[in-house]
């Protein structure tokens, strides 16, 4: 006997009616290009309001006392959890207090000290290279522009956005990490997977005043509720706005 097809994620009629404008996915044939993502300004505003309600105090979870420490912690956070990085830097920053300390460290010692964060040989090169450039080219101060910060060895745009945004409060872009990639696609704010393209898509639809906070909130949401496998949609304040294929309610 032919089984009737189960339609997943169908909302109750009342919910569909009350949120129709904001929750309707783009029509057939519209998907596949970033311009047609679910980026209606009212829908984006509702997503921002939902994130504000869930995470009013979202901040960078890497422990740091200044922009330089944030730069080092961000380099160490590649392929590693913030919790592990914070454990390592709690000791590291007691020994290495200035950019000079890192710039002229003994590589074999530093390698062992940051070993728990993984990829410790490459990270040692990046940490020392960036520190040397800061000492020798920027007077010992982390530069405050994306153009300059991208000249530091081992520093790409994501790190630049973290340091400029959370270290200096300068919004030149949006941090796009693995959580932001996953969630901005689930929320249909982009159809891209390349971080640079996602950042451009987000910059177009978000007010600049939200660029820094939005990425913190999405990262917090991705860690706590909208996790990669089996997101906990029942706890999510964006559920009425979300039509992700892998929703669990
Ligand atoms: S409803 Fe589920 S998939 Fe959609 S944003 Fe919330 S947790 Fe993520």
C-alpha cells in the first residue's frame, strides 16, 4: 500500500498565517543565487530581534585583555575550541606579556606551550611572525585597519574582523566562521558557502551597527541551540522565521 507522504516542518495554519510574510521561502526557481535569499528587510529585522531576545549580551568568548592578546588567541583558535584556547592562554599570557615577548620567543618552547591547541608548529610561526611584524612595522601596536592587519603573517579576513570588531570596536565586516556559515544558510540569509561571499551577502542586508554583535549572536546560537547535528529547534526563538531543511520541529 502506498504510504502517504509526511510533510516535515509544516506549520499550524495559524502560525503560517501570522508569519506568512516573514517565513515564506523564495518561490520555486529563485534559489541558487544569493540575491534571492530570504532577505526581506522585515524578515531580517525579525531575525535580529529574535537574536537580541536570546543573546542580548553575546560577546567574543576568547579571553583577552587587549587587542594583541585577542589576535594571538584568535590565531590559536583555528581548528580548536575557545575553551581549550582559554586554558592555554591563561598560562601563556603570564609568561609572554608583550608583542616583543612573542616576537623573539624560543620557537621550540612556544610550540610546546601552545601544543594543546593543535597545529602547534604552524601556529608558532604565525604567532611569532605576526608579533615580529607588529613590533617592527607597527610600533608594537596591532594595526587598526583591515588592509594593514591582513599584512600580518597567518592573519586572514576572519581574524582581522575578530580583532578589529571585538578588540577595537571597529566594524569593517562580519566575522564568518563555521557557525556563521551554517546558520546564515539555515536562516536563508545567503546561498553561498564561501566565507568571503557570505560576508558580502551579510554586509548588504545588515545595518553596520549590527555587524559585530550579529556574528557573536550567531556563534552563540550555533554553539548552544542551532548545533550542526540535530539543532534544538524547540528551544529556538527564530523557529517561526526558519524554514531550514534540517529543522527538527
Ligand atoms: S529553528 Fe532550528 S534550524 Fe532554524 S535557526 Fe532555530 S535552531 Fe536553527
